[in-house]
C-alpha cells in the first residue's frame, strides 16, 4: 500500500515470483482502493464529481 513493487517484496521474502505475496500479503483495505482510484481519476481523464 506504500508503493513498493510486489516483485521487490517477493525477492526480499525469498520467493521466486509474486504469487505467494499476492495470495497472502497483497490484500488491500477497501478504503485504500477507493482513495487510490479517486487520486488516479484526473490522470485517467475521468470526472470525480460526486465521489
């Protein structure tokens, strides 16, 4: 949630790919997902009115 690429986390944990990290550690809080989408809307050219 702080922007560290999953591949970096997987390597640090000794995994050969990101599957285990995604399965066990990559869950995101719904509020984080919503906030990230709202912040990305201007770059995507989408309107944020009413969100």
